C-alpha cells in the first residue's frame, strides 16, 4: 500500500466540477471547459503523500512554474490561460491556481538529464547505459553527461513507481512522429532552462515535463522546472563522487529514512508526521530555489 494516508475532500465551488485529486494538485473543470489546476501544500515522497503539509509550497510551485513558462514562451507553447481566481473560489486559492487549456495528456513523463544521479546512476553502474543509451566509462554520482539525454518514463497510477522506458517503447506507445517531437522539445527546453539556472548559480541536474495535445499541437502542460519536478543543486558546492546538496525534497527523504522518523520504508506503513523543524527546513529549501532562480524575494 502507498499513496494517500487520507485523501482530501475536493472543495465545492459553484460552476466547477471536480475531476481529479493528484498527489499534489487538485483538478477541476470550469463552465468554459477549461482546466482549473490548484496546487496544494501536499508533499509526496517515496510514493506516499506525507501527512504533514509544507506551508506555501503550492504557491511557490505555481509562481515558479509561471516564471519558467514566461522564460520559455518563445521556445514552446504552454497551457496557461489565466491566473484569475474563479468566482466563488476560496480566497486561499490565490497564488496557487492556474486556469489552463485542457489537454489530451501524452502518457509519457518526458525526463531530460544533464547530470548522472538517482535511477540513472543505478542503471549506469549496472550496464553503462541510462534508459538503454550508452554512456562513457568513468562517470560517477553527480557527473555532467557529455550531452543532455532524453530518458522517458511511463506515468504510473497513484502509489506506483514511474518506470523508465526506452525511446523505442515511446515510439510504440505514441508513434514515431510524436516521440521525435517530445524528445526534441524536452531537450530544447532543458538546455534553455539549464543555461538560465546556471547563470543564477544553480545546476539543473534533471527535470520532468508533461506535454499534451490541443488539437494537433503539442503543448507544455503540468508544472515546469520546480523542486518537485527537478533536481536543483547549488553550483558552488557541486562535486561529483557523492550525493549533491540540493534544493528539493532530499532533506525530507533523508529524515524519513533516517533513525529519527522510526519509519521503515519497506513496511507498507504510512510515513509519520514531520516534526516542525523538518517542515521549516523544507519550506526554506523551496523558497530558496524560487529566490535564487527568479531573483525575486519571496
Ligand atoms: N493542461 C492539462 N490538461 C489536462 N491534464 C493536465 C494538464 N496539465 C497537467 N495535467 C495533469 O494534472 C495532474 C496534476 O496533478 P498531480 O501532479 O498532483 O498528479 P500526480 O500525482 O503527478 O499524478 P496523478 O494525477 O496520477 O496522481 C497530472 O495528472 C497531470 O498529468
Ligand atoms: Mg505530477
């Protein structure tokens, strides 16, 4: 078992139909048929939604995504239509709600990696490949790859792991033309974002995009380039050969798997509540990522 310890009830807002409660976001449809995407303060780790929210996380993710969509708008169209609150929506939706074009989502997690770590490192140590792509000898945890690579994964249901797949598998699922377009756009957006982040002292090690079709046009959807969807490392401390300090959920993961939490990841028991100091430190990491990247203070 994994997923939600307790699934939150959707809000009742006149004119909105609740569609889906994701691990982090709640989706509604408005009367115009557009998607209303509300980012919560929920945090997920190890395929669980944690019982303790991180204050302001939904707003940080939403504002950072909006900033990135803007930086990328000449490269790729995105799904954002408006940031206006739907009439009658709770006031606390402010800043974490996007009205988006409703897309037919492509069921592929489009991952780009410029550095080796995580599941890529595990596969590399095994076979000198990542998602079946051959890589040179001598790379280690945190190494920069000779060039960024497209390492797609299939989207899993709540509680399941996403699974890395080969490019050929993506071709089988979505056709050669769409697969090629996904790869091209994923790498182009990654390279742009990597360069922008680097100027601000942040290494974008890897990131995940989701695309969808509006008619025949592929559009960038979901959230983009947030600490939930990306690994951000402080460039000044980058040193291949071990795990890198990061602006993401590594802090929470370390606490959950460390001795203090009393939690056994393999026990199938839900994770425990987070102590205040872990909540505060995690909130600070998310805000630091936002501030470093945008240059705007939270
Ligand atoms: N423009 C869009 N049109 C339709 N669906 C979208 C759009 N943008 C994002 N989505 C979907 O909205 C959901 C966002 O919710 P969230 O990220 O919380 O879910 P998740 O935990 O990643 O996955 P799941 O929804 O399976 O629980 C994702 O399922 C994503 O694919
Ligand atoms: Mg998601």
